[in-house]
């Protein structure tokens, strides 16, 4: 983990860079697709959703939520990704929902920079790395 400075504009800029965004989404999807069938099953998708740690932390402090409640929340998140309700998530569904989630995060952050603790292989960490690389090149 590392502490990074991030704002909504950085996320929006990344999402609008279609090449960078598409590469990131394809890489993340391929990482999650452990059986290489081109689809994310419920169990494959759960690994990604659990990494989000939606309810496991409260202001950075680990908590022990009810496992049944967690299962319900993660299942409802899976439904958000499974646009055609066929029980799997394809690349386009994953891309569309990832874009929506990232733009919602950007909206929530606003345009004032905040410090965040980010997992090393998280999507937001990749966004920060891309921005840092772009600043060095300019």
C-alpha cells in the first residue's frame, strides 16, 4: 500500500484517455478471468469486489461485518456488472461498469486533492502512476 494524492480531475482525465483506460480494463479483466473463458463468473468477480473492501473498513480501520450481509452486498454489486443478467460478466459489461464506478468516484472526490491509501495493484494506483508518468514526460 502507499499514500497517494488524488483528485476527481485525475480520474476523469484517465477515463477520457480511451487507450489507457481500455488497456487497464483489459488487463484487469484478464487477471480476473482465471479460467480464460472470456467471461467473469460470480466467483471470479467476487475476488475483485472483495478487493474494494466496501464494508470491511471504516475510515481505514478494519471491521468485522456480518458475512451474510457482505455476501448480499457483493452479489448485488455483481448484478450491477451483469447487464444482460446471464450470470456472467463479459469484457464490455466490465468496461462499462468500471467506467461508471470511476466517474462516480471522481464526482465524489471533487476537484480538491485528497490523500488516499491505495493498494499497489488497484485501478486507482494505476491512474496515479499514469498521471505521474505524464508529468515527467511533459
